[in-house]
């Protein structure tokens, strides 16, 4: 039986107090809804249907590039049951419909696989047991332990609110059966809405089998209604990611103080110090050491790379054995070959540095190619921008650039050349040549400093 997924994402999220739709608030650097869609896609359904509402255009603008989605507008909005009913006409009669909530990013693939499998023959419902079930619908069971219904918290009695088993929000059923049950749902509740959860009691009355699928971890069931819940889920996500990486041989100096806002892969014996942030796609080789306070985004770091504290790496490819920082900034387009040293307060952008090259202090290398075994002195800059266009600096192998040099692009410096300290270089330097571009020094005797000059009093 084909699987079709329906994701409910039409809620306004008023308790978030934000102009941004709730499902677009970021968790681990990506929208809540994106996490749900990724998990749904991992089930390989025939189609994913996303029900959107008042701010649907913003949701589509953010995630509309995904081609595995059909967008359905719920207008007006009359509850979760009404939302699912809008999607059913797009689902074949023979399919199993799996309904998910767009603000539940922690739900696991394994849980949904089991839910979908049990939903082929009856109704499958994902439940969880929480120490604090506040805000969730409660699962009602009879004396034999069979599910008899779900009661929303606002409609629950005191005894029902004392139940710890909650409805996690995911449900699976044959499409035709779900349509028949939804046709009998009425808005007889405090909100005057058509609750999807009411189909459970109707199914029980009709003798339809109800299967509870318990989450493996309580946090799978957690959704987001306000910023405090979002912050709580962020830490849950980070703990899970840290645990995954530690199981693969990564050491975190403190797993509570790392933020992975994207996808991080790492080889064995990596050591990651506190307050480091990983964004986008980051891959670490084996034995990589990351100092405290670093931000690494969309980068690859080879085996044995050391990143000293407070370093920013963005869009860079770093080969094995490099040493970066502290306080360095590698910008997009940076490519470092083996054993390059980039030191404190050095910035690179669209720069390719050859094996063994060093720029250890206070330099800017932008739109530059630097060969193997070069030394870039402190205070050196490549002047790559003329106010209109960018220009490249090409430096060969074994070049020594002295301290405080200004290299005005476009410029070529050939192999084994030397640039004297304090030079401004505007013309090509040939192989093994020494280039010196300084103003002539003059020493003036009898000069009186301004502080000692007699000033005429003002009127």
C-alpha cells in the first residue's frame, strides 16, 4: 500500500509572538518544518502534502524549492481534522495516510515507520509518556488497557489531566477509512473546531483496531508553542547530536556547550572544545582539534588539523596538518594545502595557499594564489579591489614577503622572489628577484615637535 504523508503547518503560533510563522523558527540552524520534512522524506512516501494557512506564502517561499511537496491552503481554518480533510482529495483511495505536525522536529524515523506499518490495517497513533504532560491531549484507555479516545487538555477533567500518556500528534490510517471517520467529526468542543483526535473515539465505536506506537524517547513527542519550548528542544537536539558523535569517537570537552546548526561529520579522535558552533555542512577528518569559541561553517578539515581558539572558518577547504588561528578568519573560497599555517588576525578570501606556506600574523590575502613553502610577513595585504573590480595576486613557490608589504593587484610574483619589508609592490617580480618599493628615508635635523612649537594665542 502506497504511503502518503500529510504535514499540518497552518497554525499561526500566536504564543511565539513573532511575525515569522511558527514552523519557520530555526532549530539547529534550520526551520522546524524542514526537520519534519526531512524525516518524512526518509520514509520514501509517494508524496508529501503540507497544509498551510494564513502565512503560507512565507512558508512556501522558504521551502518551496523542494519538489517532493504539494502545498494545500487551509482557508478558513477550522482545526486539525478540517486541515487533514483538505489534503484527502489529493490522496489515492488505496494509500495509507500518515499525518504529522509541522512543529515536531524530534520525531524519529523508526517511530514513523512503525506507525505507518500499523496504519495499513487500522489506526496507528504515536504516544509518549511525559513526566509533565501539560499542554498535550491525553490518551484514554479502558480497564483492559485499550485506547478509547483522546481528550484535549482544555476539554479534560481533573482526573484526565492527571494522565501521563499523551498524544504525540502523529497518526496513520488507510485513506478511505480516515475520510469516513472525519466525515463524522463535529466541532462540539471548547474551540468549536474539528479535532483530528476525535476520530479515535469514533473508530473505537466502530470496532476499528487502534494501535499505540510508543516513542523511544519522550523528546520525540515534544512540539513548539512558545520560545521557551523552542529553546528546550534546541538543547535536546544538541545533546542528541553530541551523543551521536561521541559514539563515533569524538571527544567534547563539554557536550552541553556545543551547537551543531546543520550537519557535522567527524572522524575518530577529534577533540572539540567548548562554545564551538558548527553551521551548514561541516566535515572533520581524524584527529582534528578545535579550540574554544570557534565558528565553522560549510567547511572541510583534513586529518590532524588544529584550529586555535576564537577562529572563524566559512566556506573553506583545509587539507591535513594545517594549523589555523587563534583569531583567524577564513572566508569563502579559501583552499589550504597540507601543513599551511594561518596565524592570529590573518584573514583570507578566495585564496589558495600551497603546501607548507605560512602567514602567521596580521595579514590579508584576498583573491590570491600562493605557492608552496612561502612566508607571508606580518602586516602584508593583497590590494585586490580598485573600487570597481577585483583583481588577483599570483605568488609562486618559495616566495618570501617581508613585513608590512602592500601587494597591489593584478600582480605576479615568481618563484623564489623576495619582497623587502615595508614595500609597496605594483609591478611584476621575476624569479629570484628582490623587490623593494619604499619611499626614500630623510632624517631632518633641528626639527621641533608640534608640542614644543610656540603657538599664537587665539583672540
